[in-house]
C-alpha cells in the first residue's frame, strides 16, 4: 500500500515554478537542502532554511498539508490531498492520502504509528480494510512535505510584500503574478482556453521555514466556462502537534 501511495503521489507531484506541467510531471523538492541566497528582484535578501528537517526535529512536532485541485465552473473535477503529522517526542506519526474526482473517490488511505506498531486503513465505511504490523518510528520525507521553494533562489522572481502574522508566527510574504512557462505553453496548446490570472504566494518565517505556499491559476474557455487550478502547501502546529490514535485503529486491532 505504501508503494501505491508513493507511486500515485509521484504522478500528482507538485509543479515547479518554471518547469514541467504539473499534469504531466512529478517535480517537487525535499526542502532539506539549498543555500540561502538573494534573488534579482524585490525578494533579494530572502532566507530559506538549508535543513528544514533539523528545525522540525528541534521543534518536536509538526503537521503538513498538500493539495492539488482543479475546478470547472466552481465544481471540483479532481482533488488530491495529503496530510502528515509527526510527533518526535512521542514517536508517533499519522498520514492520510485522498484522491477524488467529481463523481468518485479513487483513493482513501491512512496510516498511524505509535508504540512500535503501524496501523493502516484503506477505504472507508463498510468497505474499509485494515492491517496492523510491527514497525519502527520513521518520520522521514513525506509527499505531504513536497514544496516548490527549496532555497532562496526559488524566490528570485517574487516580490517581498513585507511581514505579517500567520498562526501567531511572524512571516514574510512573497508574491509572484507572472505565469510560469508551463502554464503559457498549455495555453498555446489548448487554443480554446485562455488563462487570465495567476498568483503565487509564499510565507516564510524568521527561521527560514516555508510556512505556507500556494498558487492559483484561473482561465476561461470559448464557451465562457471558468477553470481554476490550485496548489496548496501548509506547515502548521510546529512544536504543538499532538498525534492521537484515530477511532478506526480499534477496528484494525479487531481485524
């Protein structure tokens, strides 16, 4: 099951700023490497953590959220969501993955690890299946931690819009409105669709952690239908995440 989740995650990997089309390639970053360097635009002097993992281990816990979504006239046509919670102090993790279209759910998967045991749930309701196996605490890289901004160079084309408070943490807001090359190429390929708006916002805290990252592209076709593609990554509850046993874990033990 883990292999399936990783494979599916690769097919829906996070899009690069100016790289491949996210619908055609899996291009993301671990966020664990990269020198802090300035850019050519208003983001000069930006600092992004060289080792994100070290900061999170020091904090003791965190929750990450990753989502790709597409809508047509306000109706969700596809949506892939991953969440990952890690509690280093108690050696617990919780991960979930869900992939759905307008009329069906292709994947609904969840894992929970505590006290040397890993619980898994596939599906939901009466159709759910469960398993419990012995395993080690392995809070390694997760698809829910895949981001586009790995170092300060990735913010070179962004504008620094100043500082603000985000979840009680001081962050710097960086914004880019120039559409990436893959979006422009898609517009040339599909002459019936015109992309009209693009906005990419990144929030970086004083330690260089990317706390929030997201972009949204909006377009309209020749019939007037509106299309929106969006990507969201969020890092929350750093140092205050408590991973608790989910209700379905009892069913897993029973089976």
